[in-house]
């Protein structure tokens, strides 16, 4: 049972990342910018 919690946390984190990326993509489309500059900057760090 100890493997269900990390899997749940991983799924929750991925869902949250998709949610944040969706918001960034929507803002990018609305403003005509490249999608999610914040996420790429966070990934390069």
C-alpha cells in the first residue's frame, strides 16, 4: 500500500501542471504570445 500514495501525489502533481499549463496556454492565446514562458524558464533551471 505504500506505493499508492506516491502514485497519487505524482498524478496530482501532473494534473496540477496540466491545469497551470492550460491557464498559461489560454493566456498566451489571448495575448498572442508564446505558450507558457514561465514553465520553460522553470524547466531550464
